[in-house]
């Protein structure tokens, strides 16, 4: 799995490096000794492309896999990304920071704390409310930030 | 008439220092999180503070985390940070044979004395170095920054290619935005939100906080660590303190020396200090069995590294590690340019930093004495609580820094990318250091060429630049040789 992911990333970086080199050609050239706005990004893009090719070649010749992603780990990872995305989206769309924060924390605690006994669910709710109150104290009362 | 405004300002900064220390010791103690996540979480708050308060708060996180790492190393037998690993060698046997409090006492005294040693060296040497640095040309500054990146690429990871890619990505990210010399928009994809470059807080939160949370999510989220928080009294007698003076001094010296070097950092310094203290001790055989010097030396090295790492940053404006690069972000946020000009033009600010740094170390000692048991108990908090809390506070911090949801989404996207890079062995610390150094490198390179009317020989025209060039070449050659030898060994 690592080899495939490594190769995928090397290809992605290679494409990114090429795109930067092409984009940099369109930037104005410098004068009076200046190398121009595009020279530095072009050099870096070329470096990225070259390093990616070296990495890809090395990986093809000799590679050892050091990790395996289990299905459960992948599910946990996707769940976390979705949870964070929904927190930001809810906050952005409703404009209600404190409400979105409590909802996110409560949902995350409930999902990730595997013991879902009534006592633990109450604890999840209490910790969510305490953290939200802490955020309100720190951001709004202390730093004067108005979220809503 | 004595001017007390100085002390008043220091007193005003004490709550920020206290907050930084609390967060630093807490995150340093929690295995896997560490100082960078702590600094990342507090960086957004610095927008609402004065420059000195913000920087001292972040430095306090750095100092506090160095001690915090030892708490879990001794109490939990798992080092909270990589640099606390050598502390385990004697800390764990002493905790078992005497008490955890005694081992933590040596750790706390070592950390405090090391921190004060680092502060003394910083205060004594920063100004002379800055004065000498005023003579440096743009070409010299370019080569100095380049040397930092070359060293970092060579040392940060076992995989040189991935290390270089991380540096290149950081440099590319640093070129995004409007070019200061020509006014051209570069690599912004037409997005106005990127005209000033990517939001630094967003990048730091994505790279370190969100990627760490994603890493936690694939691990054991419900694991509750068991600790025995009995006998946590960290007091030492005068005889016990004097018994480790030599090891503390050795550790402090090693720490400052390695802190100055770019890319080396506390992990190397603490191991070197342990080895040096053992070699120079009359009781060499006692090391590994609960010898106090084996705890004091690496801890003194960890904390004196902070002063050492600040030296090239404050005097030359070049950060040498990821932590200092993030602290450099606070300087950028407040429009303060570190380097020789800062020393000359703003001596009051520098004085505030120096005195605040000493106060930070003293406060760390007081907090360590009073709250070590609390920090030890915090180790039992499961990741199922920590991960969502870190996410919520770090993303809120990104929003505070700009009031723009684009930056919050950017932090998440970078977090996903950084997670992939971390599990594949890319050192993301290189990325942040390169991002901070990119404007320094490009501006000094282009300005040197403009002054020399396009003559590239300007980069090898002075003894200093030739030395820098030579050092960079030696490090690169040594790295290539190392790779070749390892490939041969793997082949055979």
C-alpha cells in the first residue's frame, strides 16, 4: 500500500512542479540584473519535478512497505474528515459558532468514545458544554472576538 | 530616578507566560502531541496581544514542553516528546527505586538551570553577534538561510528525497502571492484570498494540529493510560542539587551549542548531553540505574537548547527549527522583523524579551513545583476527548486570525495533505521552516543580483560566503555518501 501511495504522491508532485514551471513562464522578466518574478518559482518547480522523478524511479527499483491501512482505520479517518468538514460547513452556513461547536464536540465524543452507557453520554454532553463555555470565555469575553 | 516601567510591563506579560507554560507542559506531557501542537494552538491568540506578550507566550510553550516531556517519560515510561527519551534511562529506575517525585525533581531543577544558562548565553551573545551581522551582505544572508535549509534537509529525515520535496513545497508556498519586487501575482490561481500569501496560522494549524488529530483518529482513541501519582513531591535538598551541578553544566553547554545549529534541535542535544555526562562522570557504571546526573544532564540540555535556538534567530533573523519558525510567525504577525536591525532599532523590545525569557524559566520552576501532579493526572485523558477539542480550538483560532472561512477550509485541506505526507515519511517541519525562509531567500538572492548587476560571482565574493558555500557543499556531499553507503548495505 505504501508503494502505491508513494508513487501517487510522487506523480502528483511531478505534475505540480510541471504546472509551476509552465505558469512561471508567463510571469514578466526582470531587468537591471533582476531574475524576474517567475525565475524563483520556475527553479523550485523544476526542482520538485526532478525530485519526484528521482523518488519515483527509486521506488520502482527498490521499495519496502512499512505500513498497512486497515479498513477500520480508514473508516475512522474518513469519519473524522467528514466531522470536521460538517463542523466548518454548519458554522459557515448558520453563522452560529457556539451551537456548531457544541454539536461537533458532542457528536465527535459520542462517535469516538466506544462506551455509550447513559453515564458516559451525560459526561460527553457535560464536557461539550464546558468546552463551549471555555471557548466563549476565551474568545468572546477575554479576546473580544464576536463569532455570531 | 529608577525606571520601573520595565517591571510593570513584565508583570503585565506574566498571565501570557503562565498560559504558555501551562499549555506547554500539558502538551509536552501528552505523548504524541508535543510542543509544536501547543505553539500552534496559541499562535492565533497572539493577534489580540502586544508583540512582546505574544512572543513570550509562545516561548513559554517551548520552554514548558521541554519539561513536560519528562513527566510522561518518568511517570508513564513513555516520553511525551522525542527529546525526553534519554531522561527515561535513569528517570524510570529512580522512580521505581526511590519515588517519581524525586526523579521529576532532578528533571525540574535540570530544566530550570539549563533554561537559565541558555538565557544567560542569549543575553550575553545576541548583541555582539547582531552587531557583527550588520556587515553581512544580501549574498551572505542568502547563503546563510540556504545553509539552514540544506542542514535541515540532510538531518530531518532518513529519506533525503522526501526531505528535499518537503523543503521545495515550503519554498513554493512561500512564493504564493504578490511579488514584492514586480507587483506580479504568483501561483494564486486568481484567488484574491491568496494575494497576501497563504495565511500562516492556517498553514501551521493544518500541518501540525489537524494532521495530528487525523493521525490520532486512526490510533487508539479510547486508551486510558494508567498512572501512579503517589510520591510526587519534587523538592530536592541542597546537597542533592549540588550533586548534579557538573552534569547540569555539561548538559547546558551541549544544549546551547546544538541549539545554535540549524536543524539539530533538542532531541540530538539531550542524547549528546546524556552521553557527555556519562563519559565525564566518576560514577559511569551507575548510569542507567537511576543516577541523578542521567536525568539532570538531558533535561538541562533540552531547556538550554531554547536559548541557543533563539540566538541565530534574534541576531540574524534566520530560524533554525520548526518551533522557532512558528514563533517567527508571531513576529511576522506583529510586523517585527528579527535580525541585527531589531537589536539596534528596538532595544527596549529586545530587553523585554530577554527579561521575559528569564521570568519564563523561573515561572516554569514554580509551576512545575506546584502542578506536576496535575499534569501527571492529565495523562489519563483519552484521545477521544483530546482530538475533537484540539480540532475545535485550532480551527476557531484560524478564523480569529483572519475572519475568513477560506482560511479555515485551507487548514483542513492542508491537514489532510500533511497527514498523507507524515504517514509516508515526509518531514513536515521542513515545510514550515522553508515557508518562513522563502521570502528571506528570494529577496536576498534577487537584491544581491540587482546590486551586482546580474553577476553571479557575488555569491562567492567574500570569505564568509565562500565558507557558507563550502559548508553547504560538505553537508550535501556527506548526505549523498550516507545514502550511497546505506543503499550498498541494503543491497548486500
